[in-house]
C-alpha cells in the first residue's frame, strides 16, 4: 500500500519536478483520500499511506517555494469509478434497490450521507484537477482540498 500510494508519487516527483523547476512553472497534483485526514479503523494501512501522501504534498510545496511550481492534493471521498459502481450495483441487487443505475442511485448511502446529495463523479475530480493545473491556481500551494460532497464533515 505504501509503495503504491507514496513511493510511486515520490518516483514521479523525482523524475518530473527538476524540469518544472528549470522551467519556472509546474503543477504537482496528488489524488489522495479523505482517510488521510480522517482515518477509519477498517483500513489503517490505507489511511496511513494517504496521510503520508498529504504530508508529502505539504513538504514538497515548502521545498518548491519561489520556483513557480505548486504542490497540492485532492482528498477524494466517494467517487463513482467502475469498481465502486460494480460494488454498489451488487449492493443494490442484495437490497432490492433496482437493476439500473437510475433506480439504484437514489438509495445509495452516499446520497443520504452527503450535503451534495450524491456520490462524486470522475468529472467532479477532473474539473478540480484542471483548475489546480491552470495558471489561475498559482497562489494555491501546499493545500489539501477535500472533495467529498460534505460527507466527512459529519460528527
């Protein structure tokens, strides 16, 4: 888990950041998980690796100060990727929520549990990445942006 979530980022950073520094512009954007800030007992290894990735983001931002290169992270909450959709469709069949996504989505725990009232879609995250990668985000560095629809703001 650590190799996948942390060391792979370190390797990419070591490979790509020197050219960004030389150019005087660049963006390092890591996709992490809200579990890095709000760990659960169910996946301590996953939460710890994501906490390390968030720390790497902040440390790198300090190292990159005054270079024109920023370092930020997105802490993802529930996101509808193919494996998540497959899991949720199986959960729906078990609970009798329906057979199509349109039938199933209103019953999702994420829908009831988020302030946004729905699960996150890849496009939500892609739009945030596009912003962070753009020149207009040059004042944002060392930040972790939670993208969870408000789910993890609950006590």
